[in-house]
């Protein structure tokens, strides 16, 4: 029985580790998207200063700035979408942690029962030895 519960615990730990890795990966992707968007903001501002035109509707507005704004907006949209995925991944991680706790608690209970059974059997042996010694006298 021990190997089965140990295997189940190992499986649950693996699942928790996998969910943690996914959460971390999504967090890193969000950070990268936000960093790239920030860099694009800086490039857009530099382009505005260079051209002297910051009105997107102006006929001579920089095509580089327009493209950078589109890329920045796409990155921010992707970061927003990833936040939704992050919430789902965090929920899945919390669920996996709960499952692991349940399995560990069940394993502890089972070990406690096994220990009690062993103690009871050992005590029965001692009682039998004591009874036999008492009968010999």
C-alpha cells in the first residue's frame, strides 16, 4: 500500500511542479510583453521628438511611429490575454496543491492506522508473554 500512496504523492507533486512552471512561464511572458511595449513607447516618443509631429491624424505622421503603436497595442493586448491565462493557471495550481494536501493527509492517516495496528499487535504479543510467565509460576 505504501508504494501506491508514495506513487500517488509523487504524481501529485509532479503535477504541482508542472503547474508552477506554467504559472512562472506565463508571468515571464507577460513581463516580456510589457517590457517590449515600454521600449516601443520610448521609441515612439523619440520619433515624435525627431519629427516634431505627435498627432497620429496628421498627414505627415511617421509611418515608423504608426507601426510601433500597432506593435505596442498588440503586445499590450497579448499581455492582457495572458493575464486571463495566468488566472486560470493560478487556479489550476491552487487546485493541484489542494489535491496534493489531500493525498498527503490520507497517507498520514493510513500510516497512523498502520502504526496503531503494529502497536496493538506488539502489545498483544507482550500481553501473551506476560500471561504465559504468570501461568508458569
